[in-house]
C-alpha cells in the first residue's frame, strides 16, 4: 500500500530527518554570539546577523573582519564569495520548486543552508508523487533557523566568556566537523564530486595562512574548477568510447 503524504506528515518528516544535523549548531552559534560581541558588534547587531543574514560561516568571517577593521566593500565581497555555493544549490533545486509561488520561494531561498540542501535534495529526488515535498523543505528549514537563532541568543546572554579557541579545548569543534562530514560524504556520488571535494579540502588546508580568509575563497574556486574539468574530461572520454564502439564491426 502506497504511503499517503500530507502537508503535516511532510513537515514533520523534514524536521525529523534534519534533526541529526543540528548537533553542531549549538556550539557554533553559541561561539558566534560571543565572538561577534568581542569583535565590536553590539548584541542587537550580532542577533540581527543570525536573524536577517542567517549564514553561519559568512557570519563568522564577517564578524572577524569587522574586528580587524576591514572596509565594508571587502566584507561584502568576501561573504558573497563564501556563499556563492548557494547559486549551485538553487540551480539544483530549481526544477523541483519552479511551480511554487513567490510566497514559498522567497522564504525557502532565504532559509537555504548546507544542512537543509543535503536533506531536501534527497527528498525531492525520491520517485513518489507527493505534492507536498516543499512542506518537507519548510520543516527542515524551520528547525535549523529556530535552533541557530536560539543558540545565538544564548551565546549573547551567557556565552561571552567562551572564546573561539575554546572550541578545541571543549571538543566542540569536533561536533561541527562531524556534522559537515555527514552532510558532504553522502553527496559524493561520482568521480568529479569526489575530486572537487578533495581539491577544495586540500587547498583550504594549504592556503589557510592567507589573511582575511582568502584561502577559503580560493579553495571554493579551486574545488569548483577541478570538478568542472573532471566532469568535462569524463564526458569527452565517454564520447570517444562511444565513437570507437560504433565503429566496431558487428
């Protein structure tokens, strides 16, 4: 008997499937709240980052750049580049969401994160004919957004004694690492994806010493470049193989 999907069941399923991925958010958001204030942002501005920017890695980078006195243009450019991966996320999800009205597209686009993408792209690609998969998307987005802002607030109120370096001391960084590994690994389904991930990871390590997080920005472009080249090479190789097989005598 086929499973009957409703708005409620999809929404709850989105929350349930995303729940394991929120394990790293408390430590991450807690430290962001404390770090932002220590870098000169007011509590209201730091909370506004989480409410209206809602981009974890970009928030950390922007807060650090504010503390270094970097000019606004570079802060905007840096955070833009760090978040350019969302263009790829949006391109992947667009065929599944193009029928939705703007009242759905705007909030779901704003709430799109690495964790939500990793969960919902799998749901959208499942072969069932549920008409409410966007409610699954909403459930995933809701739990992450509420969790992130809750822990940012706690960080502002009670966590200002925790410094960024305390992440390693308390083992909190490990929770974040495991979360992102758990998101990335299931998506590495072919050779170009694996090569892109390896190239980006290696580049990020080798270029870590560059100022203003420029090593991270370079790693993004290197990973994308390697992935595109690998995909193009594989298509060319497959096309050559097909031609050779067509030329063989039957």
